[in-house]
């Protein structure tokens, strides 16, 4: 069970870090944001572009931090310290439930928008499964 829990958490952490890097390195908004806004990147005023890229950097930093925290928490988790599983659950719920909510809500604003609902749900499920399995052992 230790291998499954570790695999779940490593996968969740890696995906979160990848999303973080994607947002931090973005030079324009994502396709689904263009769909929702009804505008192309070039149609936005320069100030709005700066605000969006700034928010992307902040969001990306948050995703990367969440992923890194999951990976660091593997150390006490492997030592059988139950507080680490509770920390993972706390981080996962507070970081990812709002992400899942917003990605679903944005699709209700414009159903054609391909928001990343599935990746957000997968990371949440993987992290909770990994932490849950740790609490069971």
C-alpha cells in the first residue's frame, strides 16, 4: 500500500508543479479564457494583459508550491507520521476545491470553454487517495 500511496502523491505533486510552470511561463491567456471572454489576447488592452499575466504568475506559484509541499510531505508520511496525511488533506482541499469549482463554473458561463476540470479533479482525487491510504496503514 505504501507504493500506491507514494505513486498517487508523486503523480499529484508532479501534475501540480507542471500546471504551475505552465501558468508561470504563459505569455498570453489560455484558449479557454479567450473562449469565455469572447476576445483574443491581442484585443485586450496592454494593462489588462499585464494584470492577467501577473495573476497567472501568482496562480502558477501557488500550484507549484502545492505540488512541492506534497512531495516534501512524503518524507514524514513514509515515516508513519499521521499529521503529514492530515496536512496533505488540508492542503488539497483548500488549494484544489476552489480550482475545481471555478473550472466547472466557467464552463457554465460558456459551455464551449475547455476548462481543465478533469486534471484538477484527478489531482484532488490522487492526493486524497494517497493521504487516505496513509491513514489506513
